[in-house]
């Protein structure tokens, strides 16, 4: 779980026997207690892995370099490479010099480490360490970590994990240091767990429900050469094998405060009191034993009350998914494959599939309509899907619409690091610009991106700062950038207030309308005999979805009768229109219910109104048959009582009492059955079935569509030649 050479060897320290008491602990049964140090009624139980011929526990007084006592593990208690022993009152009395056995104890500031034949090493299972309290401090690079012998008591005050269902969750990804390290953050606890708690009011106002924390365990941030000397680089992200996974990172704590474990617990408790979950990332390289991995996960759940864990790297997914201790704990991983789902929906896939497909659709690539259909409805019954448009690895959302290529020169690797597959479009110019036409288009594309994210059925995740236009200046691999490239610039809250306002609105909109976040995937069937399926698909003509490779338009109708509000009533119906073509298109609208009309809720091309109408102030469409959707635009229409009706109240009442009439369809055409396989028949093109989980179109030959404003990139991707 983490080993490091600490300088002196057992032989060298034995030479200091005039300063160090040497005793042997009591025989203990191996496996009777967990690994590490456990306080018992009679003293301590200690277990550690050591490969040498001898193993001992060293006791130090805080800030003293030499130990005042060495306690050898009895050889009889060794099983394999695991050493165990008991340290009772009698041994403590002899070491501490206390005459009364009931008062026998070590000094409160006592610290400990272990040693074997070759080196001194810290307890890999400890919750706290001293020696590396200051982030990136050069003096700490060769100083060994030690752990306090006594833990601080913590009053949870009845705290428990919140258990917010995936369909009601909105994740927000945070780097603990980068979130508040900038002076623009205006917090006292800059770059710490405390700094996150100071931003709780902001998180609540934004509307997110959980903070996902990038690695916050005790990792080595200084990148070292094999001989242990510093390279000058810093591992800012924390994905490394040089980590002690049971302990929160001391460098993320307020100096001079409580121990790191207490500061982390305090953050969790305050977040829970505010209704916010905490989900740390934990990285595993793949060489760790299964038992060790499970011990780490169980420890964070039981000791720190975390609501979930995002597993990164290589892990035994099936064993983790089947662990009864973790039932009910959110577990995020790249993919779960054949792992058992269990009786509670606690597993979630979290990978780049949504990001890559939706970015391609956003910039107007061909052949993406079927992927749009898949991702907007994807929400498996037993395992959730976490969706994002930007994440740690890759461009931020602002950079996604501002750069075509990566700009990682500051990483010192000749811009050769980082992915080349950004699926981005700079809207006409590379990097920051002042040209109004370009900046307006970028804002519109960001609004589109957030709607793609929040109108999809899976659980949305926002990369912190994306909600107010954070940029890394085109760096898509900022793993070593502990500076303004990675730190959030809170001045952008004011500078890009329009983006932030739109995101707040969309989050509130999603929470208000359960048709966009069902507990499980919509069936695309009329299972309740309402005359409409829960969702249905359309093209520029109502009830005629078009999946040709060159299409960039889709309409999705959400029937509110299938979604129940918290007050027991039914949700409203919505028609979402997607047009990622660089030209405007007229969409024919499905007929609304009798006595109801279509109102405009959002139109991302309407920069003057920041893309949305306030809730309750939606605009009645003057034309109830056709809506013109501008280029690169998403529009959201909501069905509301017709104001021209004699009595809107009576009409609404009739809607509740009588089954709604089936909406009229075009003669000769009907909405094709789209069950779980979402099979769509298209007479006009005689296409084969389109499968949502992987598009395959056979036997369709189409002539190239000529567009004066279009050019072909060498890779075949189509973009608009605007400038």
C-alpha cells in the first residue's frame, strides 16, 4: 500500500541503544485484527508486512529524529510475511516509566514507524502521517513519514451517508487544492478540505448534489528520480503508485489544525449537513492484492462516511461489486462488464463514451444521430451511467470550443503528451479572441453542450469551473501544472456570469422535470395506454425520424404522463429539437394535447435572453405547426394550457380526469416501435434497423450532399467554413 526507504537501517539504529529501549512484544494471533495499529482494552495490537528476518516497531517523540524505544515483533507471531504482536500495560509501564499500571501510557505526542533488516518504513494502513504536512515543500522529500500512536476522537453527531439515488444526483468534480488555491477564491483555507466547506453555499446555489474529489489520499506529489532526488516536477493530479491509501492527504489540510483524518471527517460532516455527498477517487495500479483493495474501500466507507468511491486504474471489478460491505455505496468505474449488480443500484459506469460521441455531434460530424438517441436515453436498470462533456483528462468545455489542437508546451514534453482525440472545434479561430461573431458562437456551443449533458437520462458530471468558462489555455494534460493553468479562476464567475446563469437554470430545470431523469431507461413504448410512448423520436417532420449518415437533426418528444412529480402530480410534456447543421431548419411539431399549446422554454441561439426563458415565463409559439431551429441550436418546447381556451383551469382538470387523446399522425406514416433495441423503420430510405448500442447501416448508398459552406478535412470530418 506504499513503501519508502527512510534512510537509517535497523543496524544503524541499534548503535543508538544508549538512547533507545529495546524490548519484545507479546505473541499475538495473526489475522485476529485488521492490519496496522489497533487500540485495545489492554494496549495495542499491531500487524504489518515485512520481508526481513526481523521486524520492529519504533516509537518517537514528535519532532525528534531518533526513536526512544524499539519493540521487536516475536518471531513466533510471524505468518508468511505478516508480523503481529500485542503491547500490553506491563510493556507500556516499563517503557514509559510509570509506576502505576492503570496510569501506564505513552506520551500523547508519540509517533511510530516500522523497520526491518533493510529500511525504516511507515505504517501503510495508518490514517494520519507527519513529515509531509506542507504541499511540495522541498525539505520533506527525504524525511520519512511517521504516524501518531493515538487517534483523535471525532463526534459524527449521528452522521450517515446520504444515499441520494443516481437519477437525482448531479456530480461536481473537484481538485482539492486547485478548487480554492487561487486568491480569487477568497477563502481562508486555501487549497484544503476546509476550503471546500467554505464553498458549500456556492455549491448549493449551483444545484449540484455531490463533490467528486480527485485523489486526496496521502500521495507523493514531488516527482523523484530513481535515486530519490527531486526532478522539479510535481504530480498535481495524484494518480500514482506512491500513495498511502488509508489516509487523507496532509498537504490538503490547514497547517496547525487537527490531524488530517479529523479535517477530512469535518468536511464530510459539513457537506452532509448541507445535503451534499462526497465521492473520492482512489487510484490502483493493478498489482495490489484483492484483500488489500477491499480493505481500503471499506475503510473509507466506515471510517470517513464517504457516499461513494470512484475507482481509477485497474481493479478486480467483480470482487468489489460483490462485496456486501459496499452495498449501497456508490461505486464508479470505467466499466463493470459482467460484475454482479446486486439488489441496490449502486454501480455506475463512468467513461469517455458519452463525451466523445456528444462532442462529435456538437461540432457537426456525420453519422451521430443514432449515438444521440442512444446517449439521451441510456440509463440501465441495474447500473447507472455517469455522463460528462469534460473531465480531468482533456479540454475543459471552454477549451473544447476554443481550440482545435492541444497546447501542452508548458509540460516540458515538446507538446507530445496528452490525447490528440479532443473532438473539439475552435469556432473559427484558435485560442482567445475578441471577434464578437466567434465569442457568441462559442457561448452558444457551450449552452448546447450543457443541454446535451442535462437532457440525457444518465447522471451528469460537471468538471469544476466549466460552469463559468474555466480555461487551461488549451492544455489537455495538466497533470504537472500546479499553477494558474489548473487553479480555478473565480473572477470568471463575474466575467462569464451568463454561462453560470444558464447552467444554474438548466440544473434547476432538470431537477424540476423527472421526464429527463427516470430511475431507469425509458422503454420507448406506450406501456400506460396514454396514446403516446414515454419518449418518441422525430425528424424535421413529426413522427418521421431520419437516420441517414448526413442528418444532423432530431426531435425527441417526452410524454409527461410517465413521470411523477414529488407532489404526486404528473410532469409536463416536452419536445426537444436538435439541429447541429450549420443551416437553419424548419421542424414540423407534433400536435399538442387538446386544450394545450407549445411554449418556448429554451433556444440556445437566443443570446439576447441567454438561451432560456425563466421558469413560468415561457413564450407561447405563434405558429403551433412549425418551429424554425437556427443553425447549431437546441430548442426545448413545453406543453402548457392554451391561453385561448375558455377556461384553462377546466382544461387542466379534464386532462387529469380523462385519458388523453392520441395525437394525430401524418397519413401513411406512424411512429415506429422503439423498444429497448430502439428499432426504427424508414420507408423513404429503406434503411435497415438502427441499433442504439452500436449503429450499423447496410445497403444504403447515398450521394454526397453538396454544401457550398462545407469543406472536408483529410480525416473526413465535416465542418463549416465560416470565416
